[in-house]
């Protein structure tokens, strides 16, 4: 497969998967507005808003940080292992704190 075909295929998959959740929400809008009361729809909207904010907080751009530092340290496996474990612990800690906050 030529590099252009591979790039086009990967780009298409990325775009489709990026817009799929928004398309599903758009298609389900009539179902939601018919079946849910105003209060239930408000709760659903608040939950969606919170999920969006929590996603931003949990990520904090750490995957970008891993990409940046990986190529700086890729010749030193111990440093790469340390970087990866630190990022995993940071994401786990942030998710745990948000989970505790949500629980109460």
C-alpha cells in the first residue's frame, strides 16, 4: 500500500471515529426529547457536561507529554519506563480523586 493511501485511510478512520459520538447524539435527540421529561433531560445534559470536563481534567495533556519526552529518552529504557509509570500513576491518582469527589 502506498504511503498516501495509508495516510488517507488513517485520516478517514480518525475523522469518522471523531464525529461518530456527535452524530449518534444528534440522531438520538428526538428520542431523548420524546421519552425524557425536562428534569431528566437537564440531568442528562449536566452529566454530559461533567464527563467533558472530567475528560479534560483526567487527561491534562499527559499523552502529549509522554510523546514529547519519549523521543528525548527512547535510547534509555529505564528512563522511558520511569516516564511511563509516572504518567500512569498521575492519571490513576487524578481519576481516583475525581472518583472520590463524585462519590460524595
